[in-house]
């Protein structure tokens, strides 16, 4: 589940630049302007489930009920939550399901989540679950055992092809995310994901967001 961060620095800089050059009687220089504002979102722990898993947990024929739309088109936080049972019976309650249903089951945790549960969780891109730990999920109807699928999500950026053209990158390239501010830092291995349905958005987890002190007005930039 995501916490939206929507700085509009590029638009503000464009307006200021135009006003300054106008007062000086000069023409505005041809500066490349990003087609879309950059959003950096903190993605809290959550899970993606198949329809089969949903029915095991909530009953035959159960469909996920949207609670809140997320930034990416068609994605939503569902009303349904589950309990994750990890090693040595340690649990996380109220783990939010994100919809719609997918073709594989996957749980995304932050590093501190994995420590508290007793997991040794690798950093992976979404969908790359081979060789990852499994767990047990409990819902109001029953249990569902996952043989694998527990990961720490690789920091990544969703891009429309127009954004990829502006930043001169392609699908699965690696960029840097520079976070400014008192706790400023740079994320070196930000993986690019390009699709015509995507809107420009960076996803980092709660540990990463807390470490860099990310706030709604924090200026962030993508570096090739």
C-alpha cells in the first residue's frame, strides 16, 4: 500500500524561469522539461494473491473488494487483510492485499518486517520468487500455504514510454534516485520498468523511506 508523494518542483521552476526571463526582456531558453512530475511513494508491506488463494482464505467465489485506488491504473488496496505466519509461529496481522488478483502469490516486506518474523528474505523484482522463502497465510475462512514468494522489493521506477524517452532509458535499465534534504541519500540500484499503462512513480519500502526522511515536500530526482 502506498503513501503518495507528489512534488511539483518542475512545474514551479518552469513558471519562475518564464517570469524571470520575461522581466529581463529575454526569450526563454529551450530547456527539456519532463513530460510528467516525479512521484516517490513509500510502499508498505502487502501481498498479491491469486484467485485460488483468495478463495482458500475467504471462501469459495470470494472476490476482492476495492477499498482505495492506488496511483498505477487499475491497482487498488483491497478491504481484505490476512495474517502472515512466519518461522517459529511469529505473525503479522492485518497484512493488506493489493488487487486485482495476479497469476502468482507474492508478499513484499521491509527488512525490519523480515527480521521480526525470522525470515531471511532476498531483494527481488516483483514476480521473481524462485528460491524465496514461503509462509502460511490465515484468513477468516481458512489457511493458504505459500511454498515461496516472500521478498523484499527491489527499489524501482514505473515509467510510461514517454518518460523513458525523456530520461533516455529502457526497460530493466538501472538508474539512481537522489533524495535531497537533511537525511539526503542516493539509491544506486533503481530498476526501470517501462509499460504503456504505467505512470511515472518510484517505489521504495518503509525502511528506505524512513532512512532518507522522505516527506511530501522532499525534492527527489532521477539520475541516469
